[in-house]
């Protein structure tokens, strides 16, 4: 007489196929969520570039450039916050936004180099003193690829930093301190000490 307890091989195979399909859908769904967040990160940063250019077109200077010499955040009275707020843009760029696990802080200013350049500085802490986690590094890598067509954390218009001499101002949204560039490697995800992303404005 046949024992009716247990599953047949066919039944087990069907269950395993169903589990595989479910796992595949979950993994694919997470990829879609991550890609959507990376695109949102890119859009938020690019909205700053658009706002800075629009302000320049309106006022003949960048926000936070009171002496009109083309350099953001150079002088003590410079305030990107005040200028952007007073411009009353229809879509004001976000100085602080949350995506996934992190809150991102955006500052405009200059890199305080011998020949200074205007930059956007994006960090996952208000002081730019906390290392970015893997999710944040994936977002900045995606942004870097969209700007430089490569994911190189140490060169190009987008690069990583591992330190900053003076924390940026959460009141004026200005950064004008020397940064320490990521020193070695080419892939954002190989670093464990990146505290921020610099985007050099053209």
C-alpha cells in the first residue's frame, strides 16, 4: 500500500519554482527602488545647478557672491540661503533632503584652492564629518557617471572628499574650506572614508 504522507518530487519542484519567482521579483523590485532613488538624488543636485544659473541670469551674479566677482561664498557676508530664499523660485532647490537611509545636505561655495572654483558640496551629515554609507556612495557614483561618464571618485567634475578644514554653514548654506580629495582607487564603492561629494560647477 502506498504511503500518502509527504510531498512528491513534482510538488517540491513546483514549490521551489514559485519561491524562485518570488525572490526574483523582490530583488528586481529593490533594484527598481534603488534606481529611482539614484535618479531622485541626481535631480535634486541638478536642481541646484539650474537654480544657480537662473539666479545669475536674473541678478548678474551667483547667490552668495555679493562682490560680483564670480566666486560663491568668498566674503563674510555671503549667504546662499538668503539669496535663494529671496529669489522666490517656483521650485526652490532643497538644501536638505532624505532618500532611503540618509539625509543629504547641499552647500554651495568654492573649493578654497589657489585658483578657486565654484562647487556644490553634498554630505550625509550637516558638518560633512561622517563617512557615507554604501547606499549614499551608490547614489553619488550614479551622479558621477551621469556628469563625467565614469565612476572615478578622485578626478573629474565630481569627486569624493575624506575631510574638510572647516564645516560648512547650515545657516548660510555656504562652503569655502579646503577639502581633502579621495586619494586612491577609482571606484566610489571601494572607499570607506568618503565624507562628501564635490561637484565642480562649470
